[in-house]
C-alpha cells in the first residue's frame, strides 16, 4: 500500500527521442510563432521570425541582432521548447542563441550594379537587352 501512495516519476530515459528534419522543425517553429502572434505576443513572434534557425543534431541555433532581443527571447524559451519537444517527439532538443551585432553596410546600387547582378542570375538578360535595343541607364 505504501508503494501505491508514492507518485510515479517517468524516467528521462523513457522520453521520446525520435529523429526529425530541419524542415519539420521549421514548420513547428513557424506554427508556434503564428500562435504567439494570434495571442498578441508580437515581439516574441517577430524574434522567432527574424531569422530561420538552423539545426545541428538536436541543437537549434537562432541568430539574433542584439543582447536585448536575446533576453526577450530567453524569457519565453520554455514555452517554445515545450512546443518543439512535444510536436517533434524529441526531448533532447536544446536551443542556442547567438548574438550577431555585425551590421552589414548597406550601399545604394546604381542601374549598372543591378543589371550585373541580374546578369549573374540569368545570362539570357543580355540577349533580351541586345534584341530589343534596351539601354541600361534609362
């Protein structure tokens, strides 16, 4: 009778640890972000969607732009972890937050720069330009 009165604690070795892909993780990540947005937690939703997280084994890495956003994110981390662990059926998942404050310098592109970039993507652009006699600096 004494054995029945003790509460049963599930050993952690019994917790599911099913494999999952990065795509499955991203689907659940975005569903959680959408749910937060519907609840009115727009800041946390935007932090989740600011960058696509990367997956390495069971470690999910998210890059955030500054320490303030990292603190906001970490305050809500347990809910996200619970959602991911439950929906992906893997209780070994951990989330690592990396702060990357390096700001990429933005430069203005002129017409020639834009044309060169499009030409890299699709060389047929030159054929169109020459066929129709188009000028880059229109």
